[in-house]
C-alpha cells in the first residue's frame, strides 16, 4: 500500500472516531435534556416566589383571646416549703385575707386559610379552642373579627367565618391522595407569631396516624413551628393538600418532621361544618380488629389483610346480615388493608349512603349491601360498659395454659353479661404461656372457637381436633371482656 493510501485511511479513521465522539456527545446532551424535562414535569421549581405571591393573600394569621380564671396559688410566687419569704409574700400580696380570684386574659396564635370568597376560613380546632374572641389578620394587614361555625375535635379542624364588604381571595383544595413521597410542598403560616412566613420541603411519608380514629396525615420536612398550626400545605399548583397540625420534636421547634391533615379529610369535614355546623359521619355498626398473621392462618386467609368483625350490635351491619367472624375485604369498591383504613373510609362516607361490602366468610367471599347510619347518633346512644369482677368459678379444666369453667347464671350476673351469652370463663392464666402474652386474663369469656360456639371444655377440645385435622397450626378464639369482643389465635403445637 502506498503512502497516499495510508494517509487516506488514517484520515478516514480519524473522521470515524470524531463522528463517534460527536454522536456520544449528542446522545449525552439528549439524555440530559430528557432528565431536565422530566424534572420539570415532576414540578421541580426554580423558585417558590411566584407560588408564594399567588397564595399568600388567602392565608391568615389568627389571634384568639380566652378568659382564664386565676387562683391565688397562681398569683403567688413559687417558693420552697418553709422559706422565710413565704410569710412576707402572703402579707405583702394579701394583707387583708384571701384575695378573690380575678380572671385574666390569655392570647394564642395560629394560622388559617380562606376557602371561599364569602369568608369561610379553615384552621385547627386547638387554635381556637375555648376562645372568647377570634381575630383574623390578612396578608394586606386588614384585621376582621371571626365567628366560629363549627369544630371537629376528631380531626382537629375548625371552620370560621368573617364578614367582608368585598370578595376575599381564597384557595382551593387539591387531591391529597395523588401526592407522592418526594413531591415538593410549601407551608405558609405564622410561625412563633413572627407573621407571614413561607417554608418549603417535600412529602416525607403518607398515611401517618397519630392519635385519632380518622387520622390521615401527610408527613413533611417543610419547617413547621408553633403558630403554623391551622395553616395550609400547598402543592406546586397552589392547591391545599394538607392542614399543618403537629410536629414531632424534642425541643418544641422544627426538626423536619411535621404532620399535615390530608386535604381529602379536611374538605369533607369543612363541607359538613359549613352545611350543618357539625360533622355527620357514616356508621357501619360493627366492632373490628386487625387480621394478624396467626389469625389469618387460623381462618385460612391467603394474607393478613382486612378488618375482622368481632361483634355486630343492632345497626346497619346487622340489618345487612354481617356476622361476627366475617372479614371485611372491600368497602364501596376499595380494598381494606386494616381496621384504620375501614374506619376512615366509613367515616368519610355520607350518612344514608348505600355501599357494597365484600366479606370473607367460612372460606368464601360474599357481597353484602349496607345503608350507612350516623356515627354521632350511634355513639350518643351507646352506654358505657361496666367493669366486672372476676367470678369465683366452680369445677375447672386446663387448656393451652388457661384454667376454664363453663359459664353459669351467677357468673353472668357477676360479669354483667346478657342471659343469652354462653361460653367458658377464664379463671386463671399461666403467665409463661402464649395465652398470657396475647392478653388473655381471668374474667375473659371464650364464646367461640374455630368460629363455632362453645359451651363446654369438650366443645373446645373438639374444635382443636378439627383445626389440627384441617392442617391448621392455630385455633381462633372469640373472647369477650367488659362486653367487648376480640379474636385471639393460639398455637396448637
């Protein structure tokens, strides 16, 4: 090959190499552009300034004034017992005998947000609790008196109303269910009484529960402090997806763990308070417990999910044919994972609504139709259960660490049980056994085993034999204590 040919070949190789490098560069730029566009598609902001400017006019500072009765003990300085200053202060502060209590005025601060142009405002119940006077300050500096429309202590939500001659700026609720862990959020409020303040972060977790039956909190690392309570948590579209309610903190300040009640819960509560001045929650009329792995095994369920019905008093569920021992797997088309989810779904449903329940019963599923009642009415009609004394039992038998005796009329009276109740009374529990670890105690009454009624120890032994023949490793017992039922699964090994 001559030198000219070699030179041409080398040029072609360099050209090909350059083209490959150019192609790689273009591919890299394309990937970078795609990632950037994807980031923007997820709502990653360059700045929160436009969003803050958009929503701030609808966010308010709330100041409440409460009359507190002051006792003479509160007015006296706290001195060590026997201190020579005690007599001095008593004589100086109260020379003519006991001073009458004088009320004092106490102030508290919080946040809120306007949800309608005619002046309805959402905040936390604990912000305005027991307040004699509520004042609302707007971003513009305008201050208006607010009237309390209604409260819901169960979700810590309150609805206020102000009167304004002109329409007020307001914000709308977004869908909290579509928020994902990692989504950007922005909190606006009145932290530590410093006035309007904005903080930003992400959704750290979903579906958090604190202490309430209807809790559905969004956890965020956006800074939330005292005074932020009742303020809104926004998504990047300027919609309220939570109401800032609580923080987890060892020192009272933000450490990046804040909780906002989900907007889908708040909107439902606010709508009811606005229409009725009170909440009207759906009521199913069952007592339930979570399905644990051992309970699932004892019942032949493929996985520990759903809400296990322990009792069906008179109410909507009883009228629909629900039974103790049923496992509610679906409510109104939504799968049920645990009792908390069922309580929340039922509570958020309208009174009088007809819903379909899918229940697991005796190895197969059934669909029932239930018309929901009203929880507030039902709770007001249920008397408190009395605490029984442990009965003195006659002849006893041993079973899985339990000392048992058949239920007699005398024991029914001592345990304040209905005359129709049958079963076996636990008179003692071996503290070294699984039964004790799972909470069984003297005075408990076993009414069912293997989802069949038991009245004698032989009934219980027969149920145990049937469970072993069916290949079960546990036996499901229905226990009643203080009138409240619950299922417990005990190992048969």
